[in-house]
């Protein structure tokens, strides 16, 4: 805990300031109770960056890490497998939709409706 704490403070931009009591309890839970290493905490931080505007990364990271723990993810390898599977499923979903094709179909439907209205 003592070795990891300065690295975690630096990671979240806390610098030399002491963590609040709430932040300290969360970090203790991640390192002690959950047994997570700095790499897993770093991944949670990376996922938090785009969602946190006020610099309070640790509570947001806590939600991510708690979810991983509840899902049974205990190692970096399990985490990588889960994240890879998520990205694969996401890319298959996104890749299954051709926006150009949808746009062309929409234009044809609109043109067909206008043509039918003119004829009527």
C-alpha cells in the first residue's frame, strides 16, 4: 500500500496532497481486499479520464473497479480478456451497420414519397 500510494496519487493528479479519508479507503479496498495491482488501477483510471470533469477520479474509478470485482475479474489477464471481448462485440455491432447504404435508402424513400405526392 505504501509503495503504491505515491504512484496512484501521481496517476490521478493528486501530486503530493494526501488523499481524503474516502479516497484512502477506496484505494485500500482495491489493493487489500480486492488484491488488484497498479496496472488494473491504471486501466480504471484510463477509463475514467473521459468521464470525469472535476478531477475526482478516485470515486469514479471505484465504480469501475467494484464492477470488475463483482464480475469475478481478479487478474490483468482476465481484465484484458473481458475488454477484448467487449471491443470485439462492439466492433461487430458497429461494423454491421453501413451508414452509406442507410443514407442512400433514406434518400430513395424520400424521393419515392415526393414522386408519389406529385403524381397524386
